C-alpha cells in the first residue's frame, strides 16, 4: 500500500532541459558526499511549487531503500522547476550519503515521458554518444591563438570545462589536477607522446581572457612551464552556447560572480568522434588513460 510522507529531503537536481542533465553542480552550498550508496527511482511528478522550489513525486518502491511513496523534494536550483510538469514521468539516481545527518540527493534525472508533449524547453541539451561526430568548435587559447577542434584530427583529444575563479576543490580544480596527472602520464609514455591533446575550456568568456588563462595555467603548472599537448582555451559566447548544448554542460551565473554548473569531460578519438563521455567528478585519470590507449590502437 502506498504511503504518503511529507518529510522534506534536500536535493541537487541537475535537470536543465526536458531530456536530462547529469553530473554534480558547483555552487556556494554544493557538497560531494564522501561515501554514498546509489538507488534507482522511477516516478511521476504530482505537483510543483515554484515559490518553495519543491516538486512532489509519486514514486515506485526504491529497492533496498524506501517503499513506494508520494513526497516533496526540494530543488537546489529552483529555476529547474519550470522544466517539470504534473504528469511527467522520470527516472533518477537517489544518492544517499553514509554520513550521519547528510542530505539525500537526486542525480541523473531523466524525463521518460512528458505530460505536455507540446512543451519546448528554452535550451535542448544532449549527452555526447559514443561514435558521434564532434562539431568543429572554435576556441582561443591562453596565447591568444585561434584553435579549432578539427585541427586535432589524428590525435585523441580530452576536453573538459572549467572556469578560473571556481572556489571549490572538488570541481574545476579537481578537473585541472586530473588533467595534470594525465598529461604527465602521456609525457612519460613514448607510445602516446604527440598522439593525444588536452583542452581545458572555460565557460566564463567575460573574465577568462587569454591573460587570465595564462595566470591560471601558471598557478597550477608554475611560471614558464608550457605543454604543447595541453591548452587552456575559451570560446566566444555564441560558440560557448553551442558547446554547452553539445557537451551537456549546464551553467548559470550567480550574483557573487561564481557559477552553478555541471561537470562535463569528453574523450574524442582521432577520427573526431566521441569515444567516452564522463559526467560529474567520479572519473579517475587511470580510467581515462585506459580509454585513451584503447582509442589509439
């Protein structure tokens, strides 16, 4: 028998489109549980309360965690509630921290059926699929030189998104540290040198000028350290909007000049096609290196 529970859990909902939005967000209150268990949720939207930033879900039993219930969930980004409508059916991961008094988090939200088939979101994001050709996006690197993704055909390209003022160590800085580890492994492997390229792409073109990118690079790598196989880049705002849609990157500016954003990293093969997409910050340099080596065989 279905129970009704109105205890409110805090959620992080990364839905920025009518399809799905996945990964972890970077914001003033964002945290990443150290030890978590993940359960699968399937349910239907009963109602939304934009003033409270809450959505009530009627969900099936969550095996190993919870009986079937109807209950409200608070959204961290209240704006995404506009993308949810009564009757929409969705799947999600329920991420439960093993730490006492920790939040329950919904992640990888996917709308499987829309109650309003005529609804069109403001932005349509998509998750890069293996074998999909990546557009020839245009960028500017830390030296002020034009860069195009198409120029790296014949090499494997690992691309991630950051911004230089990111304050949280588990987000942009973690991506940059991971890239540093990967770059060192590439440099130490004669079979890989010259066959792989790293691109860190800023989604803050107003602030992250080539000069700002050079300073950011130096803060991690040291003054005078240059890597031909790793560039810090930034697209123009119009190009950024297209890249964000293609690479499933959700970004919203906050009043304090920070951004709330998802994390998006993609391995592109020598043929310019997606090899692997890594949402969030759970991937490891060793995992990516294994995928990179396979892509170059």
